């Protein structure tokens, strides 16, 4: 080691550090600072390499969407569902927005729910659950529509080969749409034993739904159901009163039923 730099006494008896030694401490980097800079540079390089690799993978031709298959359809056309994903053809399968596509498919009349999944390396599969048709609605203008339990209109093909309950909006109805919705809601909430006896449903408003029943003995009953509330209680009262005299059972107020 070299000899220590000489110091000169100050006027007040202290010691003065040579300027050359002080300057050397300022300009010479400390080892831990050099190591930190090296680590930061290495980390930045690693990130850049990862980004470059990911970008390369995303745009690989082998991962471009080329085929979209559809499962679960019965009365729906597969082409209509495939059309939703058509604008994505050629995009990377990695970037396929499966959730957003499923929501778009669910907007198609007749689709109850949908799921979209990637099929590696270059495909996608759309699985749908179709809405079940429950009735055929006759509107006041004479047109008909197949509807589901929510009152939503389905493609006409949904009713092919099905035994559907006829619903009719009575002429003069002030709010035909509400009447139609109420009928479908009532039909959906009526318990199975009673639903099987329904031959027709009519309404002129959301609060005066009427059911026509065919009895096992060949007879018939008219049930004034009212609105869609208290379905289970109303069904229990109707079943209890089916054997009573009269052609009409009014359960619009199920706690105070009326037969006539």
C-alpha cells in the first residue's frame, strides 16, 4: 500500500485533508452502486426480451383464428352464431375476447346462454343453450309467435314438432305486450300437475290472466288466475276446488277464492 497522504496543520491546531484525496472519493463510484446499475440494466433487458417474445408468439400465423365451431343448436342456425365471431377471423387466438363474444351470442333470439372457448392452435368453439319454447302467442292483429318462459319471441323453427300451449291477447287490450308477458309468466310458474291440464291462456291485461283446463273426466274448467303472483298458493286452491260445482274458479285473490 502507498503511504498515506500527508496532512498539514491548520492555524487552529486541527488537521486539513489533502484536496486530491477528497476529490478521489467523489469521483470513484462505490461498488454497490455499480452493482445496482448492472442489475437494473439486466432487468430491463429481460423485460424487453419477454415483450419481444410475446409479440412474436401473438402474431404467429399458426395461432391466427381460422375455424369457429358451434355446439348445442337445435332450431337455431349455426351460421347465425358463427357470424358473431366472423370479424375475429385472422386475429390471434390468444387475444380472443371470449367473454365479450359470449355476450354477443346471447343477444341472438333463442339463445338462453352461451360459452366461448379457445381451441388450440387456431380455433374457437361456441356452445349454446337454446331457450325452450313453451307457448304460441296469438296477437290482436292475428299474427302468431313462439315464445319462451320469459315471454321472449323465438324463431318460428322453435315450435316445429312441439306441443305448445296457445296464448291469446284479447281484442281491445290497452297494453297487449304486458298481457302477453303476464301470460307467459303465469304459464312458467304454474306447477307441473296443473300445467299439463291447460288448453289455453287468455288475457287483456297483466292482471286478468285466465286459464282453460281440460279435466280427466272429460269436463272443463275456467280459472280466473289474475296476475303472476302467488302461483303455488293459487295452484293449491285450484286443485282443491276442481271437484266443486261450477264451471269457473276465481283465484285472483287466493285467500278468498270464488266458484260459480
